[in-house]
């Protein structure tokens, strides 16, 4: 028994339960699971809070602020609140609730944080352009057989392997 | 492979096999919920006035697509210049999809009054077709305002009303060939013979080998 | 019967509450299956950890088969749900940008949130990046992105109909592809395990 190793749920069981959650989300709310949509709603909420005039004028944010309710009062934002509690609950149960920086050992903390920031930046742009992230676009899209979900799958994972080959040194130490 | 993993795999495989024998999910068009539909019905944004339609016809606006939703018999007797005939009960037919699906046309539905065109609009809207218009008052209004415009009563004719009247007089000349002096409407132009050729919207670029 | 909310069978407050509950399940499963560990996520691309593909494909398949059967039994009408419209050009380009972000940043938006709130500092930096990216996108949308984002419009496209086969057959084929993928990735992962000694495995921090 290796004590250093983290304990995780069986991936197939977790996937199966996650699939049932997708069904539940579609059954109750008519929505798929999503993440980037919630981030977007929060960002639009901030812009609307600072300058409602700008939010009205920008053609990307305008439909969201015209919805008749606060731009953050959406299903996806509430779902993200749930994600926060769910993740903390699980981490507490498995005893993983502590501050760490996840990285390959040969990468410095500073470098890892910069890379995470840049990676996030790319996701911010990519999700808005591509209409969703791995959960909203790909997972939920695939669950209803939408072509967009499969395009997203091929783009994110297919090109992921290409980029992973180029940036191998970020994750795997050279021998 | 652990037993529960095997169980899940077997379950998914069984589901996949069952799925083969099930039918496809057909109407892909999103259907608008009753609440939103009601909201939009009350908004009146779908209406376009006979004056606006007349102006677009006279300017030969290439984006205008007039659709007569009355019966073919009525259509043959009289219709607007360049209008095509899609009877209200056939409006959701697959063959007509291209007219409503495009972002290119300003689709204007009309009937004798407003109600038949309104019904058609509602059916289209409930299947998420956006941007279609209804000619307010229909052909009756068309006759009253364009083919046979009456001078507004009294001396209290505001500038705006006068302008509108002059426009209508001009439109009357355009559509009926009436001389400006001979006030009343002459016989309307006969309906165009046969179905006007309407260019179908070009198919959108599809991905990959589509 | 379903979906309940779009047919007004569920009032808006309960709908949001259910959203939060589903979110709790989502967050729990992400954390419990190890998606908050950036090295586990990166493992999919190098083959030393197959968790991501297992969870991901199992979830997609379960959802796909479940929704399809429920639809056919008349329990849920998928046509009334959020059905993503396909804009193939921006989705492809956006997806490639996301792929780059995935490899460089080591997270995706959902996993980063779970990771950040459970104390992963790198995930907090990642979320800061995501929000900056979204702000940047919004501020430059009208001049830079608008025409690209709305290009390649195909409407609501079902992949089976697009290919031209029966939907059920597509689902079956996808099930087979997924199971083959599981086996391949498991073999890949096992080959890593054989190559490495115990200290190397600990080094991966899985």
C-alpha cells in the first residue's frame, strides 16, 4: 500500500454518475452541464456592474443584459456555486483540502503559475469563440449527438495531442 | 477488469445495441416555449405597415420576399407584385423551409386581413423561425391605404399626415396606373402569371466533407 | 414529460436550486475522480494516466444512450432542450486555442474551479487567466471576433444525420469506439507503469 498515492473514485463509476447528472440536467432544466458559460455570465455581471451603458452598447454582452434579470442570475452560475461546494465536500472526504501547486517536479512554482495564467487566458478566448468548453460544448454536446460537440472533441483532444508533443518538456522530465 | 467496471461496460454496450433499434430524434428545430411565444405575440414587433411594404416594392428592394398565405384561388385573382403563394396550411412543409430559414430575405406574410398571416407567423415562430413580418391589416388595408387612399378629413392635416398622403397618392399611381387627378382606384394590376422565380438561398458553407 | 423547466413544469427558483444541486454532484465527481490534479489531466496526452478519457467517454456515453432511450420512450423531448447550434469554423478554431490552453495551463474551466476551491494555487492563477481572457474577448468582440464567431453557421446539426446514418447506429458505433479507446489507453498506461520504477511513479504525483 503506497501511502503517498491519492485515492480516487473508480473512473468508470465516476463517469457513469456524471452521465446520470447530464441526463438530470437535461431532464429538469433543459440545459447541459457547463462551466465557461457561468464564467462568461460572471464577467458580464462585472461589466454590467461597472458600466451598464457599455454592457448595453457591446453587441456581445447586450443580449445578456437585456434578459430581464441580472446577467449573473442564470442556471449556469448557480450550477457553478454547486461545483464549488461539491468539490470542497469531496476534497474534505478524501483528505485533499490543502494549498498546493500542481506541477511536474522540474518546473518552478513561478513558471507553473505563469503557464497556468496563460493557459487560462487562452481558454477564456477559446471558449467564447468556440461557444463552450469541455463540459458545455463537448460533453453536453456529445450527450445530444450535436455535431458541434464532436467538432469540439476533435479540436480540443486531437490538437491537444499535437500541442502536448510540442510542449512535452512542461510535463515530462527529459531523461 | 473489476466487476463494476465490467458491469458498466456491459450496460453501455447493451444500451448501444438497444439504441440501434430505436428511431431517430426528428424535429431538430428548437421549439419556442408557450411563455416566450405569448410574450412575442403581444410585442407587435412583427407588424410592417402597408406603406413600408409599398415603399419596398417601389424601390425594388431585392431582400423583400412577399408571401401570400391565402388559398391558390384567391392568389390567382389578385396578389401583390412579386408575391409567392404558400397557403397557410402548407407553411411548415419541408419544401418551403428555405424561404424562412435564410437571413437574406425580409419575409412579409399577408392575407386578406391580419389573422391568417398572424397564424402563419405564429406557427413559424414556434419553430424558432425569426425575423418574419406580417403586413398589418393585410390586403384590405392595402386597398384602403395604397390603392385607394383617402385624403385625411378636415383642414387639420399635420405635416406628417400630408407627407403620408402624398406618398400614398404616389404609390397609388405606381400600383394602379391611376392619374393623380382621378382620385379613385382603378382596376388593380392583374396578378403575375405563374409563380415568380425566387432564388433559393445559397446553401451555407458546411464543414469538412459536408 | 421532460424537460421540466422549458415546459414550465418547474418554477424558476426550484430550477436554479436543482442547478446548484446538480453542480454539487458535478463538483464532487470532478474532485473525486482526480480532475483537480493537473498532472492527472496532463496524463491523458502522454499516456501515463487514462482517467480523463475513461471518465469523459463513460459520462458522454451514459448521457447519450440515456437521453436517446428516454426520448424514444417519450419521457423527455430533446428538441425542447438546449441543443447547441453548430458554427463549425469558430468551434474548430476555438477548440484549437483551448487545446493549446489545456496543454500549457493544465486545466479546463470546470476542473480549474474544483481545483482552485480545494487549494490548488495554480488553478487559481488559471481562473484569473480565464476571466482575463473573457474580458479581453468581450472588449475586442465588435472589432475583432464578431464576424469570425458567427461564421460557418450550420444551425442545429445532429452528427448522425450529418453523416447520413441512423442515430441509433451511430450511438452503437460510438460505444464500440469508446470501449476500444479505453482498452488502448489502459495498455498505454500499463506500458508506462512497466517502464518506470516506483519512485518515478510517485514522482508523477497522481
